[in-house]
């Protein structure tokens, strides 16, 4: 090979290599500067502070361990449907390679027939190609179809698994309100899952097909031109792969950051939609525009930075994985022909042998190039894998009662409260006992999830039939009390005795209306089958509507099966009364009414409270309406400074509350 590869060529190659190194060095320096600027910019972004500790994202042993864990989810066993499609893809890849080999052979025969003016051979070979066209097309499209099907199966399997964890108990609530590691679970559960499944499926195709091509073409070429040529190509594959894998390391981190920034931009858009009315009242569109553009420009700068780096890597990839592979291929294919090995062949035989071997070397070079470039896809996959691993880890820890949150007495960004610096900040230290017809707080500290103390120790007892009015200034801990009672927040100590979760019911000031029929609004979260199992009929639901004076809605909106946007269709007062009808349907032992009748007239309000007393629903009411005091026997007053009073309602207490 030395005579062929002259000193001039070697000198030019060295210059090209130096140029590539300089281009990459300039690109990485710019990348580091932009990343530092992005990190400084991130400090000023409040919604970017929930992501937790930063981690390296690259193709290493950690990546393969994380990928293996996710693959166990999307590929559960050898007898699963996904495994069948993996095998089908392997079969179509083998068929595609065999078709390529046949095409090379048939093309060589056609070229020889043209050069030698062999018309019968030309006609026969061309007819063979025409007859084979449907099979060739079928193999190509079968591979595309099976890849698309596998992507859908992977996405379906992974989505179902993640949602089974995310919607298990109140994990979704804990992730958004207690844990502060993931700020955009919707982005992870939708776009990141889709991109991961696309990436892992494409990677399987982009690795298995070139590997198969390399094995087959190396075997064929070894018999035609000797083992030296394919061996040198494999050595080149190893060297090029190691170089490009090292150069592509930043891509995984950039992919992860891109998905994070996409999620943040989506988050600020959803906030604008959710709070559009309040923002419109405040005329806050200009301020929201600043926030929106800030989030977008962070994403824009990152995408621009990624494009510049990808441009550089594309430049280097083409030189190393494509053009240099072609140079190596030409050098290797030329050796048998420039040397003496093929001297015994005629010109036509020599041309045919070169054409056939050359085609195979081109295919081998293309396969090696695709395999080398597959490393770029693997680096991107590392970014998606890291994000999904973070999601599965957080879901697992939340289900086990472990969460990460910034502590009010800790200067660090975040810590796991499972191992707090103080015994006073230990979630799960309290005891919950389940008993019907009683709610009892025994020396229970009222704390927020980040350790902020609202009441040092809370002790009182409420039995069925003892309606309690809870009042006090804003921020005193009324809502926090109910979150602890509903087991949304962890118990930091003491003993809480209460009925089971399904025997407690909560109605907020702005009740939630679900997607579905008008009937679904009354029986939520039950289904129609659950309603039938309870022995409740539509006539019973109509009676509940009569109690809250909403029977006119059946005529106005259609019937029980009418489907509309109930959050938009119903007025504030109608939604509050629907929520009370929902309470009558479920008929729990205890109900928490949090300013839930503020938009209801006093006469309707009084009849609703009277019905609750008749059917034995004990009420905890948060309200500033003095008209409701007569429906309660006890009062719980929280002063907002850590103190509280639980006492029997009398005229003195009523006067103090008013």
C-alpha cells in the first residue's frame, strides 16, 4: 500500500487532520462558553430550579445500565409481541442484505452483457430484475412497516408502565407539589417517551443492518480479494468509532437540556392558558410576554448552539465516516488489481471482477460509515435515557414515601428529607390509625413538606355528628390541616386517627369538573358501572339535583349523557352546587367544605347543610359567612402564629369569629 499512498498524500492527510482538530476545538470552546452563559441565565429562571442535581450524560457503563432497565419494560420477554417484531425486523434486514447482494451480482451481469454486446444475456438479466422488483419493494417496505410497528408497541408499553406508576395513589400530586426534582412530567410522559422509542428503534436498525452487511460482505470479499482488505476496513472502523464517540460526548447533555427547555417553554404557555382570566383582569400581558420570550430565547439559544455543534460534528463525521472510508476502500480494492494477483485475467474478466468487488467494497464502506454514525444516535439516546431514568427513579421513590425538596433550614439547594439533619423534620415519623366515625389529632405537628412549622402540636378530637367550623387568618394552616388529614402531606409526628380515605370527601371553592357526561360530574370519580354497583339510579341523581336546585340543567344541557366542556359551560355557583350533589351521592362519614358555598345563595346553602345533617355527614367547614355558624357545634380557630383553639361553639365564640 506504501507505493500507492505517496508522501504527498500523507502530508495532505495530515493537513486535513489538523484542520478537523482545529474546527472541533473552536466549536467546543464556543460550546463551553455558551453552556456557562446558559447556566448563569438559568439562575434567574424560577421554573428551572426544580430539576435537581445536574449529571453527566454520555455513552458509558451507566448509560448501558439505565438503557437495560428501560429495555426490560418495553421488551418484557422473548414471547412478547415486541420480541416477535424484533425478530421480524432482523428477518427483513437479512432479506434486505441478500437483495443488495443479488442486485450487485445482477447489475454486474447487465454491465458485462452491455460491454460484450451479449443481447440474450442482457435481456435475461433485465427480465430477472423486472420480475424481482415486487419482491425488492416488499422487502424494503416490510422493514419500514415493522420498524414503525415496533416504535408504536414500545411507546404503548412504556407509556402504560409510566402512567401506572404516575397515577398510582397520589404520586402525580407528590411529584408536582411535594417533590421538586421534575418540573415538567407532562413533557417526559409525552414527547420524551415518543422520542426515546423512535431513537431506540432507529438505533436497532442502524446498528443491526450495518453489522449484518459487514459480516456478509467481509466474507464475500475475503474470498475475492483476500482477507487483508476487509481486515484493514475493520481496523479503520474501530479507530474511527473511538474517535467519533469521544468527540460526540456533548451531544447527550445537549439533548437532555433541549428536552428540559422544551418542557419549560411548554410550561409557561400552559400557565398563561390556565390563568388567562386573572392575567387579563390585571392587564398582565406585557409581563407575561417578557416571561414567555425569556423562556423561548433560552430554548432558541440552546437550539442554535446545538445546531452549530452538530454542524461541526457533521463536518467531521462526513470526513471520517464517509470520505476517509471511501479513500480506505479505494486503497484496499486497488491492491489486488495494481499488484500481480489479477494478472492472469482478461480485460473483461478483470473489469467484471473489479466492478463486483468494488461494489461490495462500496457497500462495506457504507455499512461501516452507518455504523460509525450510529454512535451519534446512541449519544442522543443517552440524553433521552437519562431523562426517563430520572422519571422512573422519582416515581419509585415517591411510591416508597421518599422525596427531595428544599428545606427551610438548609442552605443547600435540596436534600432528601428521608435523612434530615433534625429529628423534627422527619416525614413519616407520625402514626396514622384508621377508625370509623372519628378524627383525632394527638400531638401532631402541622408542617409543610419543606419543614416549615405552622403549628407545633395539634390535639383535638371530632366524632361523627360534631360539625366543626375552621377559621383564622390567611396562611394560618387551614388548608395545610386538610392536606395532612387527606394524607396529601406527610405526617411529621404524633398520632392521627381517622376513617379510611374513601370515607373523607373534600370540596374546594372551585370544584373540578371532569371530562365526560353530565352524569359523570355528579358521580366523579366513580364510573357508571360503579354507580350501578352501589344501587344508585338516575332518579337518585335527579333527587340530589333537586336538593341543590339544579334540575333545570337537565333541560338546558340535554340529558344525563350530554358531553360538554363543563368547566366553561357551568357558572361558579352551579359548579359549587354540582359539587354538593357529588357529596350527597358519595355520602362519606366526614366532608371538608373549603369556602365551597361562596357563590351559593343562603337559602340553598342552608338546605344543603340541613341534608348533610340528616344523612349523617359530619362537616369541617372553612368559611367567612356568619350564616353558617348555626350549622356547627364546634370551632377550630388558628391564629397564624402557631396557636390554636378548639372549643364548643357559643355566642362568645361566634362574636369573636365575626
